[in-house]
């Protein structure tokens, strides 16, 4: 049997509601959030609903998750010469968004949760450190209690890359709402989606207003009026605005989020409760956390054992694999300090160092991953459990 192995959580739930909402916007001929003959204010509505869901004061919708991270950096005055501490176990956008502000990532190790290690953060702080980017990888929340403690001690900004973890929480508080601000993605592989898209969440009005200005070409806009760049307050910026169609879709998706999270949880729990977790070493998590079960991952004693497991599963039609081809700090972008500009900006003004992240390198090769999504039917889940048992009995 070939088991669906797709990472498209929210995409799976695109249905008549999203189609109807998108059509309504098209019929209104008002596709831009600030202007149109019959503006439906879908982006405003999404921001309001998402702020309520997360329990924060402000949400700013934007074009994608990478833009949301950049906006978090810009709004917190992170720029040339600054270092942002992060784990290399992530998607490259976490780091390239920081580079695009003129700052550089400082890659530090992970711990057994496979998220950033608070100990590694503390031992890598330098006079250039401005912020910690806590990346909640693969639906699982970082140790925010320890991270906030360190940030307070060293007066650092905390940004949460919550692209992969919308809906995760600790003791009822949502991922992305612990630090100064959180960046989220609405890309096709995320908890909810409108294809591409993202948003920033914060309780800090200053952060929200600066990000809002930057995402709107640096202009100062009141309501839907045309912005001004002549009031002495404006900055330069870029266009990171979300469209009304995307917002209408995202709104419908948000209504389904509890259903999506529950389905993921049920699938995960069924599998984990029916296999021998003394044999299958599942990912450790933070006490009191409720994570988004985007995947199943098992840690093996060695890379060889991990590969043996992957081959066995692949031969049975279950696409377990390593997370991706390499940790991002091993990409040429960082190893060879490659920039879009021949001055090599911003590496030329920083002391970027290729930090060793030994635990991340080791775990990366010993953990096998499989995507869990809404496309998994009961027969698929039962089959996965049976094959996992078969592997355990055989080896
Ligand atoms: C951890 C992480 N950060 C940031 C991003 C960037 O989000 P987007 O693709 O919406 O720009 C992603 C997207 O996959 C991601 O996985």
C-alpha cells in the first residue's frame, strides 16, 4: 500500500466555504485591502479573528512567513551589525529574513526536544547579540520559559518563528505570543493556509505600528486613506500586503483550525498509543505543551539504523525520510557567505562565524520523519502501525 505523505495540513481542508468566500471577493471587485468599489474588509476581519484566537492585541497580515519574520526584526530595530541567535534546524527563510535586515544569524545547538537549547543560547551571547529567534520546529514549541528568562537577563528581544506551529501552546498560552512578537506563515504546508501568506502577532502597539508602516511601503496610512510619506514619521519600506482573496480564504480556514488540530492529534495519538515507545524513541517535548502534530518522528541509535528503518518503510510504501538534505548552516549561503550583492553584504559588516552545532548534526542524521496530514484514512493509519510493529519484530 502507498501511504499519502503530504505536508499540506490546511490545504486538505479547502472546501466549499473557502471557494464561496473567494468568489464573494472576486464578485466585489475589491481585491486590495485598502480600496475597492465594494470593499469587504476581509483582511481586517482576519486580523481581528486571529488576534482573538491567539489572545493578543495586534495581528498584522502580510504576504508570507518570511516577510513576517523580517517585519518582526525591522519593528524591533534589528539591523546591520546585529546577531540573531537561532537553531540551524529550520527552513532557510528563518535565517534569510534576518540577513535581509542586514543582521546575521548566529546558529546555536538544539537539545533533545530538537528545538533550540537554552544552554546553547546563553553560552553564545556576545556584545552583538540583539535577539533570539525561537523557532517552533515541526509543530513543537520551544522552551519559552527558559528562553524568556535568558532574554530578560541579557536584555534581548525574543521573536518566535511560529511558521510551523500555529495552534501549539504551553499551559494554554499559544506559541508565537510569548516573546516581543511572533511570525506566522499561511503557506500551503501550514496549519491553515491561503497558498502563501503570513502574519505578525504582538501585544506591543509600537511594534505593530512600525511593522504596519514597513509592510505598506513605509507609508503612514489612516484607515483606507492614501498613505503619506511627508509627516516626518515615515521610513522606507516594502510592499508585504496580503490580498483580500487570501484573507477571505484564511478566515474560512481559521474557522476550521480546531478540527484540523484535533484530526492531527487523533492520528498521532492512535499511532503512538499502538506502538512500543520503548523501541520507537519519539520526540521529547516541553512539560505542559500541546503541540501541532504535523509529523511522526523517531530517533535511532545511529545514522545506519535510521537509514535501515527508512529503507524498510519506503519499501512498504511509507515515505519516512530525513527532515531534509542538510541543516541550513551547511548551505553555501552561509558556509561561503554568499550574498546577492558583490560586496557580500551583510557578511562584510559582521563577524559571522560558522558555529558548530554538534547535537543538531548528530540528531539530524538519526531521526526519521513522516508527514501526518488529513489525507490519512483509517486504513492507512492501521497499516502504518502494523508495519511499525513488523519492523520492531524483525529487528
Ligand atoms: C520554520 C519556517 N520559518 C519560516 C518560513 C517561511 O514562511 P513562508 O514560506 O510563508 O515565507 C517557513 C516556511 O516553510 C518555515 O518552515
